[in-house]
C-alpha cells in the first residue's frame, strides 16, 4: 500500500524536473538568440562606430542604430560627418548630425553639399551651411556652382545648340554686321536661388551687342575697334538678378553683311513709284470720268436744241392761224434759211464765198 502511495510522488518529481529543464532550455535559447542578434547588429555598426571614435565625428552607437529606424543611411551620414569634421567645417557652421539627417530626409544630395562646402572653404568663398542646403534643395548643382565660381566658364553668344548663326545688327550707315561673342561668367552664389539662368544672360548680351552696334555711326568704327562694343555692353549691368557675374565679353568674330540701308532706300523708292503710278492712274480715271460727263452734257444740250427747233414749225403754224405771218414772209424766211445752209456748206468745204453772191 505504501508502495502505491510513493509512486505518484516520484512521478510528480520527475515531471517537475522535466519542466524545469525545458524552461532552462527555452531561456538559454532566447539568450543565445538575443546574443546572436546583438552580434549581428554590433558587427554591422561596429566599423562605423570605430570610424566615428577615431575621427571624433561625435556619432554614438545608439544614434547609428536609430538611423536605421529613421530610414537614414548610416554609412552616408558617417562619411559626410567625417568629411566635414576633417575639413574643419563643423567649427565654422552648425553642421550637426541631426541637420545632416534632416537634409537627407528632405531629398537633398548631402555628399554634394559637403564637397561643395569644402571646396568653397578652401577657395575662401563665403558660403554657409543654410545657403548650401537651400541651393541644393532648389535643384541646383551646388558643386558645379562652386567650381564655376573658382574657375569661370565661357558661354557662346548666340547659343550654337539652339540657334546657329550670328548676332545681326545694322550700324548707323546702314551696313549690316554679323557678330559672335564669348561671355565669361562665374557663379554668384548669393543670387543662385531665384536668379536667372544662362539663357537670360545670353539674351541680354545679344540685345546689348545689337544695341551697341546700332548706336555706332559707321560700321568701320566697329571693325576698327571691336572692344568698344564689349566695354559698352559690359557697362550696362546685364548680370542683374541673374545667377552669374559677367567677367568679360569678347567679340570672337565679326563680318560685314548686306547694305541694309541701300536696300531699304531702294525698296522705299520702288514703293514711292508704285504710289505715284497709282495716283496717276487715279487722276487719269477721274479725267476720263469727267470727259464722259461732258460728252453726256453735250448730248443733253443737243437734245435741248432739237427740242427747241421742233417748236419752230409749231410757232409758224400758230402765226398762220393768227394771221400774224403772211405767205411772203414765210417764203422770205425759207430763203434766209437756205442761204444760211449754203454758207455753212461752203464753210465746211473750205471754200470762200463770193462777196457778190448775196446781192445776186
């Protein structure tokens, strides 16, 4: 009986011992897993942490770990921070790790900004961290802008990629000149944000060259002294509100074109001839119309004469009825009419009448 009572006790002890061993195994497994994860994380960020420690970049291990949760590239931030520290930028500008992360998350090109700041610092160009961020976020290539400030670039005017040819202008004497210029510019970092681009500079320089040539009395003056055009254009302040500062304007080539003044005078003379011909044709048409009007007036007057002559027989008939005209008077009137007709016939034939014919 006692043997049956002791067996459950032994079974319970065995079950307790098995449960404790399972708990210990589970704890050991979790501890090993956590240690494995820690080793993986440590192995991933250990090299970056060592670099930060060796270069005094000031980025801790926990901060490196949190960068991954903030979706920031830790290696990029560390590389840029080391570059800024080694170049001495952190002593001049507030370039903190948080500021770098914010610029990276905003979509900026952080390595390009740091390299541009280093180049500007070495070249003693006044460019701060806030301005550099604004220029980069505005979409401008900051590194190229700094390089252009250090090493000015040359712009062809007119732009050969968009308009092949030359700048055509007419001097005061009417001679056409075809010029090509080369404009040397450097970047104005203070006006890079919101400043006009190369196209505006090319357009303004082209306008200035055309205006300067047009104000010259003779084309010979331009050919003899092309730099006068450059000085005139350069003194007009064409770089206002642009992202560039004009260093020099050089006339690369200038050719003589057509005699625009003579051609315009010829065209004007031809136009004057056409106007004179049109006026003469108008006057001829008006004279022709007046002639036709006079012919109509003559015909009208002849008709009136015929009507008046038609009244003569009526008057004679009325005279016979009223007995105010006799038969002898009528025959005498007919003789006078016949004599008048004869004289008219002789006059139309070119003959001379006999002086005694009337008496006969």
